C-alpha cells in the first residue's frame, strides 16, 4: 500500500511540471480545455490508456470541450506518489507535440482543427 503524502509534500509536488494541477476535495485535479467533443474524447481515450496500463484509475469527467481528471489513491485514503506519477504521465501525453523540423506537422492551431485550447 502506498503512503499518503502530507499537504506540504503535495503542494511542493504541484510546482513545476504539475503547476496546472490543484488540490480539491482530497484529490489532485486538472481541467483540460479542448476544442469540442472530438478533442475531448481523443484526450480521454489517451488518459484511459495510461490509467489502465498503470493500473491506477482516475475519476474523469468529460464534456463538450473539457476533460477533468481527479486522482487519489483510494486504498491509501489520500494522495500518494502514484497519483503524482500518473499526473506527470498525463501531462506528458496531453502536452506532446511533434518536434520542430519533424516529419509530423502537428494539428493546426486555428479553426475547427485546433486540438487543445491554450496550447
């Protein structure tokens, strides 16, 4: 069983690469803004794959143009290193873009083809 982190440990962990995450109701939480239903479903499917592969399952809300992910370790009764590790993988996945000069162009940033908002 994983050990729960203290409030100060969680706060320190949510700086840097997890700065977009917050603590809410005993969980770490992140809302992703997407460009419509298609983008929200695509993002959710990727998060679902990561969660299943990690065998650590978040609560996920999906709606038109948004995906909200909440993580806690139910068996430990709070936030653990498992939650932070999966949050980092979700950030890495959601933030991935083709490298400059890559053969992959990446999604357009305007119009109906935009994928994630604010990216």
